[in-house]
C-alpha cells in the first residue's frame, strides 16, 4: 500500500480560491496531485501517453466543474474519480475498437513499451529468479490490461494506490461490498494471469 | 466453511477487512487445508507483484500544459461573463479610489463653476422684475395676460434686450425697463408670432447662459429683515459688517436692544448671493426675506443679528 495521506484539508484552501476564480491556486493542486493522477490513469489505461492525456483532461474537467465540488468527500477523492471515469471512457473506446477488429486469445497484450506476446504456460517454466524485475513489471501491467475495467479500477486503487475500501467506494460510487467482491475477482484474475504468463508465482 | 468459501474471503482476509468470527474460522481452516494455504500465499504474492509496480513520473511539461488549458478555459469563461457583469468584478481598492477621485473631482468642478452660473442668472432678475413695474401701460392683450415673459419679441428687440443687460451690468444703475422699451415691445408683439419668442428664448438662453426664469435668487419677493441668530452678538455684528465691506457694500448699524443689532447694508445686487452664503457661516440665518429694491444695481439689505436666547456664552 502506497501512502494515502489525508490531503483533503490542505487542498480545501486552494479549492476555495479556485472556486473564487483564482486559476493560480489550481496550479498548486495540479502539482500536488499530478503524479497520482498520472499513475492511476497509467495503470488503468496501460499506456503512458494516453495516461498523460487522460490526466490532463481530468484536471481541466476538474477545474471546469470545481464550482460544483461540495465538501462532502475529500477533494482528492473527487479528483481521482474524475480521472477514473475519463480513463474508463477512454478504455471503452479502445476496447470497442478491439472488439470490432476481433481478438484472439493469442493476440499480443498491450504493454507500456509496445506489445507483449502471450506466453502460455510453458513446458519448461522459467524460474522467477531469472526474470529481470523489469520483465516482471511488464507481465504485471500486461495482466492488469487483460482485466475488465471494473476489476482493474479496484485493483489499481487498492493495491497500487492504497486507498481504503471506503475511499474506493466513494470514488467509484459503488457499495463497499461491491468493492470487496470486485477486488477478490480482480486479484484472482491477476493470479491466474500471472501464473499463465510467468509459469509460476 | 469449505475451501470455496474460504478462498472467496481470502482477499478480504489479506486486507484485514473481515469480521473477527470469520477471521477465526479462516485461520482454523488454513491450519488444516494445504490447498487454501497455498491459495493465500499465491494471493499475497500477486498483491505484492502489483504493489511493486514502479510509479511513473509525470513529464516536465505536465503542469504547464494543464495550466495553459485551464487559463485558456478560465479566460473564455470570464470573457463571456465579464462582458455582462463587468461592474461586479470590481477590484475593490483600485476602483474605490478611482470612484472617490471622480466624486471629488466632480464636486470640485461643480464648486468652481458655481459662481459663473450664479452670475449668469443675475440679469434674469432685471428682466423678470421689470414687467410688473411697467404693467400699467400695457394694452390688455389676452395672450399677454399672466405670461408676460411669453410676449412675442422681435429680433430687433432681442438685440436691444441684450444690449440693455450689458449696460445694466456695467453701470449697475437703476435701469430696468424704460417706458419706451415697454411701448416698443408691446408694439412689436402683435406683429410677430410665438415662434419668434422661442427663438429669442433660445438665443438669450445660450448667450447669457441662463434659461431658468426663476433663478436661484428666491429672495426677491420676500419682505422683512434677514434674521441671523448668533451666540456672540458683538463678534457676529463685526463679522457681518466686515463681510459686507469686503464685498464693497456700505453698512450702518443700530443696536435697539442688548440682544439685537440691526445692520443695514447697501450692496451690489450680484454680491447678494455671496453675501448670504457668507452670512450663513456667521450664524443661523432665518431668511424670512430681505428688504431691497427690485431691479436695481444695488440693493438694501436689513440684517438683524440676534443673540441666541438662553445662551450664556460670551
């Protein structure tokens, strides 16, 4: 779990300024949240350039709608929810395209650095020790990419970003029970995928 | 709890978001079930792999580009709104100062122009006060009754009018309307129409900078002395005399009682307004009216300086 600091209070002063039309105050918020926004988008969408676009769009959308931000949730929760939604929409468009083009199980899996061939359980499993850390990460991202968007989101928010079940529930606007069950299925999916691509955990 | 149930709950178990009872049951199960134990180990490994994913850094241009888009949007938004609601976006300190400067400037300009306006009104007195004096020789013309000012006047007479005012002002003597002027005017009247009068009114108005027939001099019809109530009778009396003299007037003072002084002042008519203004600085002026002969270059004012009763001040 990465650190989830309670940033809401620090953000609120800047949010108030933004709501009064101070664009400069928004820059503080961008600086503060850019990395997390980008990482959320990146892990959901699986592509760095796309993720940059999504994070930018999310910030711009947040600024546009900042007047409508009520202090019910933390600002960061609200902000990341925008990012998640944009990423989801982008992902949907991409998936639709993939469906139209038709896919096969043997199709390569999209990874940040291009595409990765699906590596079916090999007859002679490669020992984990011999895989370089970088390759493992590629496999992990590749597996995340194969997950359904609902599962992907909870996995990214929980296991990568370290949000609590409650925060995730607020961001995705689903009950905490749903977060729990989605997370279970996401992790199961990851486990199976990793076993498949790496032969052994 | 069978293996399926346990494995379903392992994810929540690993996160510690599970009831104490369930937790106990799962622990018990894990002790005897190797399959589930292995499933938990795999799950934990999977989670660790995901957690170990490195974070990516945002590009250096990220903030700049976002802010450029944000500012662009903000400007567009404001562009529309500000065009309509410009005054609402007041930068208070700056615009408040500007507003104060404008008000002060306007008051100053008004103050500095006021005397000219007043001077321009003085001749009106002559013209207006004249007809009653000459009313007797007038032939009874229905159109003239009750609106002497509206009597049609020819261009010839207009110039005569203007000339007369100049003379009036220069010499400051009793001129008003001579009978000749009256006769001439009445003779000229029937020959021309009302349109002519309008022209006159306009012309006179612009040339003499006055249009208002009833000038600010509301005193002309009033009778009786000007009463000034003061605390210090002697000082006030001296002051009133001083003011009058400064304005080129002649004064004579009598003191009929110990609480009262009567000052008779002969003053140029165009100084009267100033005099009254100054007088108000001396004490509480009750302008019941003033005594003076209408239509003259100089007027006689009677000023009664009264000590405020019940006041013990010196």
